C-alpha cells in the first residue's frame, strides 16, 4: 500500500508539472482525477504515512522561471471534484449538517487557465496565473491583449478579481486549420491553446489568438459591503467585467441537479468548452462557517461532466460461456468511471474483434458506453505501450467443462457444443427469466445459480414446478413465506405473457427481442411459427437468411420440440396477445428516431404506437432513418438529422399524427 502511495505521488506530481507548467498534458483529466482520488483514499485510511510533498497539499503547478513572480494576497485554491448525483447530494448534506439551509450559485466550469487581475484606482496593474496557489506568474502584458479584460474599470477603486482565460471553439479550429496548412503540429484542445498562448514571452502571439476571459470570483467581497456570491457577480459585472450570463442562483439541490442536466445536454452547442459545473454556497457568512481544507474551500465544489471516452488499463482478458455455448472474450479493466458508473468489464465479442483492434493484455485502452449504456473498448493507445504487454491468445477448450471448442462454418464465434455444460444451462435459465424475456421477478442471476446448484432448477420447465420446493425455499437464507409467495406468483403470472416474450426467452440463436416481436406478430401462434419454412421466414422484413436458418435448425431438434410441448402442458401461453399491426402510410416500413422529451407521450409509448402502425424505432440517426421525432431539449441526433436532410416531426406534428389514428 505504501509503495502504491509513493507511486501515486510521483505520477501526480509529474502530471501536474506537465499540465500546469509545460502546458503539455501526458495523461487525460479522467486518469488524473482517478489517481488523485486513489491518493486521497489512501491518505484518509492511513494518515500516518502522509508526506509533506503529497499533491493533496498543493493547489497548482510550478512557476516558470521566465516570468516575474506575483504573490497572491489571498491564496488561489483549487476546487474539490464530484462526479455524480450521489456525491452532489453528499456535498449538500455536509453543508446541511452545519445547520445551513443552502442556496447555491451554479456556474459553467470553463476549460481554460485561471487568472488573477489586480486594479489600483480602477486601472489594471497586474495579472497573474494561479501558479502553486501562493505564487503565480506575471502575465500582465499578455492579458492586456485580451479585449474583454478592461484596462480601466467603471469605478476608481482597488480590487482583485479572478476568472478564466479561454479561447473559443471557432478560433481554435481556425488556428489549427492554419497550422495544418503550414505542416505544423496541431493543438490538442482549447485549454492547451489558451494556456500556451497566455504564457508566451512575446505578447504579440497572445494578441493574435484573440483570447477571451470570464470573471467569476471576488476574493474579498465583504470589503465592498457584499453579502452573497451572486451579489459579487453582479457587482463585478457592473464594474465592466465579463461575467457569464449562464450563472444561476438555485434554491436547493434538486434545482441544482436540473441546471446540471440542462447545461450538460447543451454543452456541445456552446461557443466555448466547459467540462463541468462549479457549485458555490451563495451566502458569504455560511461560506465562513464551512471554512477551508488545506487545499479546497468546503463551501464549493466542481461537478465534472462524465467523460464520453476515458482511458484505463486492460488488466486481463477472460472468457465466458453464453446460453448458446458461444464463447466470448471479456476485458477485465482497472475500475474507471464512465458516464456516471464504474466500469470493470467490457465485452470483446470474439477473437477477430480483439485481433482487429490489436489489443494486448496490459494495454492502456479507451472506453466508452455504446449508446450511452453498454461499455465498449474503442481502441488501444499505441504510444502508451511499454513493451511489457502480453499477446492475446484464443482458448481451445471450454473454460467451464473443458470440451473442445468448435468454430461454426461461416461464423467468427467459437462454441462449447456440450449440451450438459453447467454454465450454458445456467445462462440459458438466466436469459429465460430476464425482464425482457419471461420477466420473472425474484429469480436473479445469483438465485438462479444457487437453485441450479441445489438441484431445484436444472432446466426451463423446472421453473414452473418450483412450487413443489416451497417448504425448502422458505428455510433458505434471505427467503421467507412472503418472498417465496411473491416468487411463485411471478412464475405463475409469466404463463400469460404474449408470444413474443416466449420466443425471445427460449433462446433461439440470432433471435433478439425486436426480432421475436416481429415473428410473433407475423405468425400469431407458436405452432405457426414452428412450422414456418425458410422461404416464408426470409420474406419477412428484417429476417435474413442467417436468422431464418437458425430458427429452422432450432425446431429441427427433438429436445426443443419437447420443451415447447412441455411448456404448453404447463399452461404457458402460445398466442400473440399484443397489439396488432395496423399499417399506416406515415409509418409503414419507415425507421424513426426519437430525441428529446415529448409533451403527451413517453418514449416507450411513442415507440409502441410507431411499431403498431408498421414502423421501426432506432437508437441512432443514419442515412437509413426516415423520420426524427424532436421533443424538448433534443440532443445531437437533431443536429445530425438536419445535416442529413432527414424529415423532422416536432411535438405538435407528433400529436396531430398520433391523434389521427386514435
């Protein structure tokens, strides 16, 4: 543990130097935050090992020798970070424990370079970087080139204000386009360009890059008779400083979360980069009550937007067995926060996928959530390889039963063909009871595995005979009469599901939830479906030759026919009872995408209506999309639809068209 602690100090100090002093970051913000959190956790658990050179004692980077030094009259502290709703609410609770009913000022967190501006008798006399929080660099000449920084303010007073120097996205793109023409290296992002520009010894370079500056903090507001932070913002605005119009006073944590959600959805449309929301307790007396740590004010924090793509280490590749016997390689990752949740695993799909991405165990890889839901390995970061990485090797035997794996003709996947493989059977059962399949609540993955090992459930039909073991179940830890009764009721209720649920649940290879619904609507009964020929199946929209062959193969096996017959005898419904398709011209054979919030319909309701009229609903916009339905606060899908010239229905049009067929 102490060895890791020393390693973290070295990593973070080096990152601080590269980022703050050289303006050349070597790791991502997400990686830095992860290392810093790990360091804090170690120091909290083991205060006896805290070193004086720990990054937890510092606020910024080193001061460059080329610049004169300016000592801040009041230290320029950093802010602590929070990353999700739970941590925001914890921050709020800590304040409430002090007897405070807090109001907050929420501000956009500009991704730039912090600056302190000093005025004497209303005239700008100096400007300094944060530096190490105590001493900064004198960048006065460069700051004077920023047109939004007033050289003379509206009152002849002495004052220090603090803000963020940044560069607009448009200017960033223009500068990089010019550098590309000249064959020069491109700047990585707006923050690096702004920081590099302001820390030039030649002020003409800073002037040429048209930097900008938002002012957001008055270090000594009481000296001017000010009682709240929001008043301080208005005071600075009245003096002639550029204060962000998006700042908002919120009355409670729920309003704060609404503001964060709103700005998070609109951040891409802003003309400048933001990477989060700064949260400050509004009342200055309440700020004094909360006080400071060695590095942070306790009355403020910064919410960091979830990274769309983050870096982490590929620790290992392990193999799992699915319900069809399919073998899937899976990435074991160093835990990392992606879009609000901690990711430790990600599917790597198959051998070809791993080889195409050239993944090795030990690689630093980028991770994102595909469709904002499923963790996905995007790529390996080649320049981060050290030579200690290990090549990926596909296994030859089932990791559970040891059977020799088989690669089916024309497919990329390997399979365990042993029908008695325990893992295959357990996964098949887990799939059958899933909420998207037969939806039997109370039979989670762990319980299925326990019941399998105890012999209560060894196959699908055993689920419906579980009531025979009711007395034994009541005796199990975590169970009781009520929970057992609820479970048995859920099992009984599942018998009434519409046919599409059963088709999906029995686990025909290649037949997913959407395909099952198409098939159930088409054939209406299980008998019709079972007897369908390949020719009939392939003539159905979205059912290709591979899916059709898989269905025919499934029903050619005696054990599968026997399963259906047993489920019939148990009383499981074999008829489609869902909504019939009433093909309508506006919907039939068209693909829809929904973005934003509709006034009269939830997304699920709109989807159900579209499908009932013969349309399809997709999650992403492409050239194959026919219509994009746009509600309030639409995302990037709306922008993409406009670029592609796709038909757009607004909220009013949706209501009119849906109402027409009611």
